[in-house]
C-alpha cells in the first residue's frame, strides 16, 4: 500500500482542534478536502494538529474534547479513513524530533517576519507594552513545527487560504536551508490556494468567524440551527416587496441548494417572499442536508473508541512514511 502512496502526488492538510466547526469551515475547507481525497491522482494525508492547538487551548478537557469533535466532524462529513491517511499529530514522535533539527537551520530573522508574531509585536507596541509581552515560544516557533509536519511527510502540495500562504513559504525556505547544508533530502512543497476560504458570509454579513460570534454551527440540534438562521440579518422590506438576492440569507441558502432550488428561490425573492418564510425554507433545506451527517457525528461522539482506533490505524501508516524520512535526515546530519 505504501508503495502505491509514493507513486502519486501527495496532499497534506492539517486541522487545528480549537473550536466547534461551522458551515464556513465545511464549505471552505472540509468539503473541498474530502472531494480532493476522491481524486485518484492524489494521495491525501489529513492530520489533527493537536499540539499546534496548545498555543490556544489551555484546558485539558477542552484539548481532548475538541480533538474528538474535529475527528468526528470530518468522519461524519464523508472522510473515508480507508482511502486516506487520517492521524493525530501527537501520535508521531518523529514530528517533534524533526522540529528540533529544523530549528537549527532556521534563521531567527525568518521567524521574526512571520505574520502572527509580527501582529502580536505591533499590538504590544501600540499599547505601550514590551514588544514580546504575552508571546510564548510556541507562537514564535509555530512555523518550524508546521514545516516539520509538512516536510516529514514528503508533501507535494498543501491546500491553504491566502492568509496562510506564508506558512508554506517558510516551510520551503527551511527545506532549502537544510538541503543546502546537508544535501538534498526534502521535497519542496507547493501551495494550493483556495479562492473560497475566508469568503463565506456569517449571520451579520461579515466573514463567518467564531471570533465574530456570527457562525452557523454544523451539528447542533435542530432548534439551535433554527435560532441561528433566524438571526441572519436582513433588510426592512415587507412581504410582497422584491428582495435582493445579493444578501446574506440568499448566499447561505445557495451553499446548500441545487441549481434548480437556487432558481426557484431567486424567483421567490423577486416575487417578494417574506423574510420569515425565506428563513423557514432556508432552515428546512440546511437541516435536510445536515441531518444525515449530524446522525453520524452523534454516533462517533457517543463511541469515541471508534475515533481512537481510526486515528491509531492512521498513525501507523503515517509513521511508516515519517520514520523513513527521519532516517534519511539522521544520516545526513551524522547520527548513527
């Protein structure tokens, strides 16, 4: 099986378990990644970047809970662990050994230019604090650990949003530095930029984001889903008045609708459907789409031992690749 994996172009996606997934996550990242896993030209590796989450999650119960939530979500949405390698970052000790090795060929100036670190420094300066106030080494070294995730698996391409492109650039720079010092070892990964990531509207029309509190969560119960949809901001037009389809409600409806359903709703908007009725029909559409996945999600969350087994099986496959890469690295640096 591993010999077959090496023949194809390898795609790597990391998923950080730091919150409850919402429909923006689903259409922006989860669904495209699962669709990609069905492409016979790719071999896909998906990992839960749990140790990356330690920079944000400081509660052990949340750390475990969110890891299960993310795993159950991807499985419920259609990820087939028999067709991909699905694993947990912390189950690969090779990642953390490579992280240290790569730290010793990474210029400090490269990490000084990382967007997340620079943003924190700039905020501190604006508020009159010490430049590094509140910044830990996990945040500062984050790009090196990400490079270890990517380079260890000989990843050819990594799907990212435009705002994450720098992470790939840093990983490439680190790989080039290592290859120049010790000899060619690492594949230079390419980014796959998604044009849809970060553009999906939230309840208030802004980008859907947990930080704005304007999300529609994927697998809450029907009553919660209905309440969230009823919170979608609309204008003051009365029933009978034509409605503009260039609005948040229609955009969200369109995410789940077929071409025929979109055409029908567009006609209803032009004929002056009331906002209450439009929201009711949006709820019914979304709920019918999500219900089968919600059922699978609840099943996995009630049987987390199944998630444990799937991730353990995936880690075995991932470690077969990781140990081979790390062995080459060890030889190149002179470790017998």
